[in-house]
C-alpha cells in the first residue's frame, strides 16, 4: 500500500483548493469524529482529498522526487547526482556473489537515495557528481523513514540523457529542535534532546539475506516471498523511553541506529541474540545517558500514542548538556516525568511484518506486544 504522509496530503489539498492548513486540519478532525475515531489522521485526510476530487498519486508519469512514495513500482524520475558511493561486494547465504552501490539525486522538489543492485551497481561506476540521470522502472522502499529508489536488473539508468534539464536541487532542511511535550503525530526531520529513563530488551528477527524482507517460517525452514527458501540473516529493534523534562516519549531504534546508540558494530550487537543476559549491563549503562535524536513521529494505533522513530542518534556533547541545564535552571522545563506504565495488552495471535533489514540492505518491523513492542512500521535500515 502506498502511504502518503499527512503533511504531503495537507499541502496537496492546500495547493488545489486554497484552503488554509488550519481549515484542512479542522476537516480532518471532523472526519475522525464522524467516524468515531476509528481512522487515523492520515486516513481521514485521504478521505477528504478523495471527496474533493484531488489525486494524491500520479500513475504512469515521470515523477518529481517530492511525489515519490514508498511501495511505488515502475517509477520513472530524473535528477542531478549530488553524491555517489563506491559499489560494495558481498556474499549471499547461498555463497553467490552480489554487488550494491548507491547515490543521491535531487531536483527542485527534494533529494532521494538511489540503490543499485547487480548490473546497476556496475553502471553506477561510470556516474559522477553533477551528472543528470534518468531512472526507469525503479521500486521504492522506506529506509530509516526516508524513501529510496531501488534498482534491480529490470531497471535502467540513463546517464546525461539528451535534452533533459534539472533545476537547482532543493537542499535538505536542518532538523528542527522540539520539546517532547510539543510533539505531534506526522512530524518529520525533528530533533529531540533528552535523557534515557527506561530501556527494553533488544529484539531480533529473521530477514532474507538477499533482499532484506521479513521471513516466514514453515515446517521445513525459512522462506522469503521473493527468494523462496533461504538461510536467515538477522536484524534488530530496540525501544527506550526518552525524557527531556517536559515529558517522555517512546523512541524506536532499528538496526543501524541501534549500533550508533550502543557504539557497537553489527557483530557485537548480534552477540546479544545468543547471549541476551549480556544486554542487562547495557540497559543499566544507558539509563541517565543524554542523546540528541533526529527522526519522525508517528501514532501507534495499538496503544493510541505518539512515538518517535530514530533516524540519526548522537551522544550529547558539552554544549547540549549546558543547554539542557540552562533550560532547566530558567524554569523552561519541569521536573522529569515518570516513565509510562507498561500497557497490559494481549500479544496479537498473528504478527505481520513488512520489509525488514538484512545485514546488507536494512529492515523494519511492524508489530507490538504487551511489554516491549516493535512499533512504527516500515523502517528499513541503510546499507
């Protein structure tokens, strides 16, 4: 299912109707009330756009980068290369070699990462920064909450196509710092500064070593929907509660950000799967530590609360600590609040997963349980 972010829906409605953002959000709230709260703000906004005759997805046309969303297939776009990375070779579980490379392209509406596999990884060797590239038949995944275009052997890259022009590339905006008590669902590129007050157990899950999709288990082994029977690789997710004095929020870290948070490499993190008791010391060490976390918010419908997905994490520096201390001394922040109580909800009988991280591509999870749940769907990790 193609998911259009709430803010993008609001922007599209505003462009087409002239309504203010306040008026649109009022319609969203009214629609939620009309449907007895059984639909999210995103879903309500989709309905409103449909009622107004506004198309949110353009099919069968070349897309601007801003209009590209996760789960799209056969995507065509054009952009200027802003950065490019050397191909990497790896060995799959069946001992066959593979290659992957990536670059970032942009147009006047935004920037996006492009990941090439196999022959397209080789094709990227001849691309340099500043080239214009045309992408044909790519598919879109979400990675660390950022959208990416992936290119398998059916996709094409056309370098410097004749007659094509790309305007000035829109630069990514710096993350905006916000207090926890001011966070709302659907916000992106937000930075929070605060302290770890609760840490849950790290969870591991099986993924395809070739494509990174979450595996299903059958009587005779593990299966990928694309690559059939495989030997699983593993990805992980970690939840903690983060407090900045104005309130607390659950923060979800997926594989790469788990490694950054713990300052450990993938092999060291994977060791906790075989020896989970070793993670108890890590949990204790994290308590009271201060971090800057960049990410986005999303409502967890299972527990009806806003949560934060980490896209980047940095240990707090001296300036960060001084800023937090000064804010507390000035009365800007209240005393730290207590960690939220663990909800006593039954574990779902069936847990569904979408694309998940492999040790090469990255992954996600999409489920909850009563005490240390895996929250916020579709959060793959980068290469």
